[in-house]
C-alpha cells in the first residue's frame, strides 16, 4: 500500500476544504487572497496559522449582542428603541436636526437609542476620574456593574476593591468582568480576594494554552461602570495608578486621557452592553426588566 500517496490525497482534500472555507467566509478580498496563498504555498504550517489567527471566531462563537433570546420580545424592544429615538429627535430641536441619519443608523444597527435629559461630566485624567468613581460606588443601593480591559492591583485598584467588598456586605450585588489578557496581573490572588468578598467575577473570553492564538485576538477593551441603572462611567481610562498624575512630579510620565460621567437614560445602553457581555462570560441569563432598565 502506497501510504505516501494516501497522505498526499488526504492533504489535498483538506487543503481544498480550507480554501473553500477561506473564500466562503471572506469579507475582504485582499485578506482572503493572502490566506489562500499562505495555505497553498506554506504546507501544513499555513493551515495551522489560518485556524489560529484567520477565522472570525468573533462572529461565530463569542457572543450575541442580544439581551434576550426571545425573538418576539427582542422585536418589541427594537421597536421601542426606535420610537423613543424618534420622540427625542422630534423634541430635540435644532441641536439634533442635522444628525437624523446618524441617529437612526445607530438606533437601527446597534440598538443605541437617541436619549435626552442626561447629565454629563467630563473627567480629564485619572486624578479627576477615580475620586468621582469611588464616591458614586459608595452610594450604590442595588447593584454595581463593572467591566475593564486593564484593572491592576495598585493603590487605586485596592481602593475600589475595598468599596466593592463593603457594598457587598451592605447587600449590594456586584458583578465584575475583567479582560483575561489586559488584566492578567490580577488573575490569581486579587481575583480570589474579590470572590472571597462575595463579588461575582468572570474573565472575558478566558485564555487557555491550547487556544491562545485564537483567543488573544478577541479582547474586551471596554471600561464601563453602571450603578443602579442610574449612573455610569465610560471612556479611555483603565484602573491603574499610572493614570494618576501627581502634581509637581516632573520625572513621571504625564498620562492624558478622558472619561465621561453619565446620569440619565444614556446609562441604559451601557447597561445593555454590560449585560450582553455578562451573560456571555458568566453563562447567566439576566434579562430586560425594570431593575436593570428603570423607566
């Protein structure tokens, strides 16, 4: 029996299947051509590389941006978002009239409603953000939802940890998502402390050695805090001491970044994003209700 011929036939069949898959899944012709040349002219290694880095697992496996799996309820929510956006557009006057297409594109495509009557505060750099965050967390009555790409076990991280633990003792539910790559420094002892304090903690798309190459591509860079469905923070500042600029310290690198404090209905889309991520990470099934989306 000619085993070499059999192996070659099997390899050609596998290669043909991979090429068909690349063409079928392609949404970028240049990228697809590059992967085709790679798998054809770099035997075996090219196929391994494609399956490690080339497949869009985000679309296939990661998570659905649906707060409910009930299609009828999802349809009703979508219509409610559009109606709410239309009302705010009509009431918004000249400040929104020039942005109709943008407003309804966001409402239709990402379920991000056009909201009104929000109170906003611009927080420049960590020295302005973190005192505000700690103050809001201390006022939580029902729940705290927190999601960060980078969360470090430093002075700021421990201050937030202490507040979260205290709120749990007061009966507040705390849910915390950290990115398994960006926050890799807290994966051990720090996370165990959070869990021991009663905080519900999950990594976003946990990395394991066998699928490191695939999962490394799909990180969660969000920085979101939602408190009681009423107040939220979002922006570019992670939880790390490096974001705090000490006055008079010329030797330390000055870090310039921006965050936003939101109070009002604009909070609810951040809540929506968090709960989608939470249901994916925790395997939970938190749904649309008045607790998480107060009228």
